[in-house]
């Protein structure tokens, strides 16, 4: 998956990959995306990376990133309660 992500890709303008963490065995990775919806992200990931990975999308309540509150990381984001 890391190799697939390091390749050049064009993402839709309202999709942002904020973080990519790959397991040492390189069989699993966790990505933090900002996207319009779960369904839109699932479709985009399957279209772009479906040949290289099985993607499982789930909503997350991002509260802290990089040691800062979410508002300090990405202006406009609102932490879900």
C-alpha cells in the first residue's frame, strides 16, 4: 500500500490525505482522510487503490492530531462529540 500511495495520484479537490501510518510488516496501514462522505471516500479509494489494497472506511472523531487540537491542525474542522 505504501508503494501505491507514493505513486502520483490525482485526488478529487475535496479529498485530503492528512496522515499515513504503515505497519512494520507493510500488510496494514491507517490513513486519516478528510472527504465529503464515507461513500465518496470508499468509491475513490476503491477506484484508485483497489488493485493494491482492500480499503475499509469508517467515520472517526478526530480530536487531536500532531499534539494539537483538531482546530489547530485543520482550520474549519470540528471535533465530533
